């Protein structure tokens, strides 16, 4: 046996265990109400949200990829899950999540993870803002113990009737009071003494709402508890029949792409918060896929990396992946040992947490900043958010991507027109990129050229000349010659016409 090291302490096998242990407890306290709230808002048993949080810790947390980000059920997929459960049923949810996980695993194996970093940040912010709008408008109904109509526009249209009906119902007023009080605690918790702020605000808000509800025996809805084993419904081959439609395939692809994007954007943000190992995007994508496959086999909610929990993990001092694995252990222990505690939690308190989370997703400051500095990006962000509200999450994101492409094409096709009227022949010099998007500007300038003048079109400064512009310029040249026999047009070709 080797003698102990002299003059210095022997190296420990787990040098950061204390920091990771404390961090895991803090993350567990943050994740607990969020897992339950996302599940209830998605229209599934609360235990399924906890099951996803457990898988996020024990499975995705143990796999390589990102060392410090934490996975679990995310508010960003609440709308999509709710629509999927309503359309295809709860038993089909597991198959949808399983298939989405397989797609993620395949994308990671094909090394497509890094390409998610190429998506316009305005589309991402717009997606989050749209999710936030749908969450807020939907969960306001749950604040008053009312069932939301479902679609986002229907939720908005139903708000006047909701407020009018709730004003005359004591039970709805009690639920609304608890819900609004929960939001007040969430907003004001940042002003609490620093020692108290060690406890997450969401946990404090739910605990206070539960205590008030139980103490005064208020007539508000509470969570229905089935137990973890009772809530889990593994999918069966018989459920495949309902998922052969184009709509179901679109839902699966939407789950995979949005969950992947949210996870990898979260990883990029977490990497900026610490100085430890950087995220390997392809491995992280495979870890998320493996986690979602397990969630699908359990019939649980889809899993993504969640920036709120991940940021909490970093800020609490986590150093290794042990913190996120341990947070899954604490969720499992709570679900097994204290499941009865869930049935005392009022639904309105969980709705309040999601209203607060949805409001923070709106990124109003980001919209204001972009409007002052880059209005095109602000239009993309706002258009994506409104498209999600009017249509749905998947179609809204596609519309946002289309807006981003159009905005980029418009920027790239910037063209400058200089007319030298003193020259003989008159010189029209075009520089930049001549595309069909700028045809109106080019043709307006050409139509102002007086008849009878010899013209030289200098295209040598163009970096790109597309077919539509070339055809329009040749057509104008022919018409200019036909108007007056003394007119002539000479075209100096671009150095590299596209």
C-alpha cells in the first residue's frame, strides 16, 4: 500500500460533492412546483410531470452533453401537449413522445445538433413570446377554476365572459383570490430578505396558497392524486392506429424540433453562465432523445432542458452533473414518500405559476430594444408570436422562419442606383444585389429617364443579378429603343452575374 502523501492532503474522489448536493436540493425545490404545474396545465395527471422530471435527472442528467443544464417538463411545450392529448388521447401521448425521442436521437447521431444554432434568435424569442401569450390567456381561466375553451383565440374571446361569470360565483372568487395572491408573492419575492430568498419563490407561493386553502377550507379545486404507478400508462401497439395521419406526424415532428431547439438554446445560455466544460451539442441532443424515449415508454410528458432550473443550478454553485442527477433522486423520493401532499395543492396556485412564467416569456423589453435598433427583427419576433396565437405552435414557428427568410432576403438584396445625368451617354450605375424584391425600386428609377437619351446601364458593380432583374432590364432596354429611334442602350455586364 502506498504511503499517504506528505505535506498536502490526499485528493478526494468527489471534490465537489458538497456544492453539488446543496445545488441539487435548491433545483429540486424549484422543479417540484413547475413539474406539477406543467402537468396540470397540459391536461394530464400531476404525477406524469414528476415522472418526466425524474427521467430528466436520472437519465438525461447522467448522459454526456451539457454538464450543468437540468431537464424536465417545460412550459414551452404545454400548449402542444394539451392539443395533442385533446386530439389523440392521453394513451397516445407516450407514443408521440417516444417517436419524438427517436427523431432527436437520430438527429444527434447525424450530428445535426449544431445546426440549431443557425435559427434566427428573433424567431426563438417570438416562439417563446407566443407560448407565453397562449399560456397566460389559457391559464387565466384556470385561475378562477374554469376550464379554458382550448384554442388560444377562443381563450382570449372567452375572457370577458369569464370575468363576468366569476364576479357572481363565490367559489370562482375564492379561487381567483388565491391565484392572484400567488402571483403577488411570485412578483414580490425578489424583494424579500436575502436569507429568505434561498427558498425558491414558486415553492413559497404554492406553500402559502396551500396553507390558506386548507386553513379556511376554501371551495377551490385541488390536484387529483393517483399515485405514480397509477398515473403511468405505457403505450401499446394498439395505440398506433390513431397516429398514422399527417396531423399526427406533424405533431411528432413539432415535439422533436421544438424540444431540441429549446434544449440547445438553453445549453448555449448556460454555457455563458459558467467557466466549466462547454456543451457538446450533438451528444446533448442524443441525451434529450434518450430521455424522451424513456418518458414515452412511461407515458409521461416530453422533456426538454429548462433554462429556469439550469440557471438555478449554476447560480447555486453546481460544479458537475451530480447535481442534476441528485435533483432527480429527490423528485423520486418525494413522489414515492409524500404523494398525499399533492392533493392539498390548489389548482389555481399552479395556474398562477404558469401565468407568471408565461408573462416572463413575452420578452417585452426585447421587443422594445429591437424596435429601436432593428425593426425588421422586431417584426419577425412579433409576427412569430402572433402567428402562434392565431394558428398553433408548429405552424406559427414555420411562419416565423418564413418571415426571417424574407427579412434576410430583403436585407441581402440591398441595391443602390446612381444616375449620372451629366455624362453622355447618360450612365445608370447599379451596385449591390439586384433581386426581384428590389425590382420596383429599379424600374421606378429607369422610368424617370427621359426619351431620346442614349443610356449606358453599368451593372459591373453588382454582386448578384437574378433572372427576374435581368429579364426586366432587357425588356426596359428594348422598350426604350422602340420609343425613339435616336435612343440607344448599352449594358455593361456585372463581373459575376448570379
